[in-house]
């Protein structure tokens, strides 16, 4: 009797492993599993599109204009706070970070403490081997809960100490201090830098204020 060979992974298995994402976000050249960080750099330079690298698979990162605006608001407030005492650097939505071999993530906003960079000079590499002490993900239409769960776990595995997942639709946030340790914030609550950025506080109503603020006559 012939032994039964294991079934090779299917596209459905791949999509499920990546967090039940849409197949339209997968780049097939190079083939899934064969891509490297150099392909991430090449695609950004030649197509002006951002792809994360997940176990050798190129996964497009898509962000709408409003999500980009919210990320910019967060980055501005964080940057102002960090600059006061020169605590580190804040990266925007195209700041690519290599968390480990075959894993490149692009948080919508990242704070990286100078402790990770002993010589005090940010690396020249387009994808440095650094992790976000604070990673911020602003949910877009194509993001899935399973994908976010995977990302949060990867951040903490890499060394992150704080992750904020911002939901523009419900105007809420999920604050993670560990892979399985989180707090749900309502629209009336405030983001807190905790042990990563002591003293930093930002009301969510400020984060989600995307209307023009008219001055009184």
C-alpha cells in the first residue's frame, strides 16, 4: 500500500495564514515564499507601492487618505513629544523595518528609542534591523482582525513594548502592552505612552478630529 503524501499548501491555506486577507494583496512575482527584503525595496522604487514581507510573501499595504491623515496626526503629536527630550525617532507610514529574516513590517507610525541605536545615528539602510518600541496601526478597509492579531504578536516577538491599533470607523483604539494584554479605549478616552513614553497623553477626540476647526467671529 502506497503511503499518503502530505497535501501541499493551497492558496486558501496561505491567505488564512496571513490573516484571511484578500488575494488581491498578494504579489506573485517572485512566487510566494521566495521573496526577500530586496523585492520590497525594488517594488517601492519601481511601482511606488508598499509591500510588507511575511515569511517570503509580498503583501501589499494599502491605506486610504483619511487613514493617512489620522496617522499623520498621531505622528505629529508623538514627534513633538519625543523631540522635547530627544527620546528617539518617529517614522511615518512608509517606514519599513526588518523584524527578522523574511519579515518586514511597515507600521503606520513607529517610535524607535535611541537605546536601540547606541551610536546615536539612524541607519542608512532602507530597511533597518530595528523594531518599533511603539507600533501604531490605523485600520484600513482591507485589514482583517486575524491579520492584526498576527501583526501584534510579531511586534511583541521582535521586542515592541506597546502597540496601538486605531479604528477610524468606530473611533476607538485597542492598546496592547503584551501579545495577550490589551485595553479597549472609547472615543472619550486618551492614549497613554505608559512605560514607553512616560507623560505622553493624547485624547482620541484629537486623533479623530478631521473636520476644519472654524474660529469664532
